[in-house]
């Protein structure tokens, strides 16, 4: 067994959390992630089994990863996801197992996920208007998402977060209504700046509503906004804020004010590619050595070497480029589907 110990990259950032994509499939087609009519999917034979995911998670746990987030695609499309959660919960080094979901399938799964050992749930909800969701995400399941949030509360999940990507001209007029939605339901909104990665091939800086602008607009509506002291120490992607009435919310400013210098997150794609950064051009294949019989120690050494050599500051470097367009065009994404957000667990 690998002795527990951490590993630091070249900027002394620890390997602390891991986002695991369990599928590249999704039942929505959001404009900032999957806007095209067709996609190149990962071969099914290449997708890691739950046993393989659990084994790799154990290796990461012994290298210092304490938090795992299951993503996709839409992770609840993966059959019997609760079995994987039960496997992951047995690893002593892993303190938290979270899930990011679009919420469509959450109602029928929330209680099962809680019973299996899931710690936290984040639900994506970009608009409170069903007609906007239908236009923007090609989905008529808006009511299912709202019901899923209520089901998560009823199942006993606390600290539920609702993620909203804010895009100028689409939903930036819903900042205050979304925050009020969270306040009324006891869930915390996390506003996310529109990012230029993966399927955001129509991205333009003109479409980005910055954190500064979000806070100004919300302050005009709700009064003074106080940044929480935890922001100075946290490695979480969101900076958190509080209204005068105690309502808290977060903002992820990856586009205009990146947090690369404190980022402790790695990613594992559904077919076992280890990514050091959301912006990384490529990654390390862990599936091949895993299936060829590598020991846990050998797998750990591969991960340790990759992380120790890590210099990635993708969002920070992009922010310094000045004139900026989408990171990839459609042709590049079709040539390498690992560059898609829904493949790398954005």
C-alpha cells in the first residue's frame, strides 16, 4: 500500500481535489458546452469501469486528494452511479464526494445518492425561464431541474449549490432573480463567468459579464456586499460573498480574475486521461497502464511525476493575451474530443 503523502507542483500547489468525468454523454445541449448538432463520442470500450475509477481514486487519495467531484457530461446518465459512490466512500483518504449535475434526473436519484454516501450536490441552472432553457439548452425539462433541487433538499443534502453561467444578452438580466431564488430555497448561488474553453466556439469577450460587474449590479439591487474572510485562505474556485441579510453566494471569475496560483484541481476523463488543467492541450493516459497490470505504486509514480512537473496556469495565461477569441474551433474539437468540456468534466 502507498503511504499517505502529498505532492506539490512547481508552484507549490498541492494535488488536493480531483474531478472525475464518468461519461461524455449529456441530455442537454447548452450553448457554452455542447452547441453542435453531432459529436465524436468516446468509444464505449475505452470508458473506465467503476472498479477502475475506484482504484485510481484510491491512488489519488494516497497522494493527497481529499475531495472528489463526479462530473460528465451528465453523470446521472451513467447507470447505477450509486455503486461507484459506495466504492469511493470506502477509501479512507477521501473526505468528500460531490456531484455536479444538470438536475434533470435528480428527483429519482437524490435519496439513493445520499444513502450511498454522496456528500454534496451542485445543480446547474442558468435561467429561471423555461422558454430560455428550451432555446439555450434545447431542453424542455426546466421543471424537472427545479424538482431535482427540492428532492436533494428532501433527501437531506445541505450546502446545495446552484451553478449559473452568466452570459451577456442571454441571462445577465437574471442575476437578482437567481439570487432571490437561492435565498428563498436555502441554496447558494454560484455565478460563473462565461469561459472560452471546449465547445464555447462562439465565445467572445463581449459576452462575458465580469465578477466586478456582477457585484456592482447585485449591490445596486441588494445593498452592500461583504466578501467573506475565507476567500483569503480557500482553494475553492468560487469567492464567496454575503448580503446584509446574511444571504451568501459565490462568483467564479476564471475568465477575468483567474485563480490559477492556488488551483489544486486535477481532472480524470471518462476514459482515464489525467489532465493537469482545464485548459491543458493534452494529458496522461492512465487507462493503458491500469489495464496492462500496473501496480498501485506504479500508477502513483506516474501521477506524482506528472503533478510535480506541473506548471499549468491556463486561465491566467489566457487572461494576459489581450485580444482574445475562443480557445478552439469546431474542427479542433472533432479531431480531439478530449478537448471538449463535456469530456474533460468542465
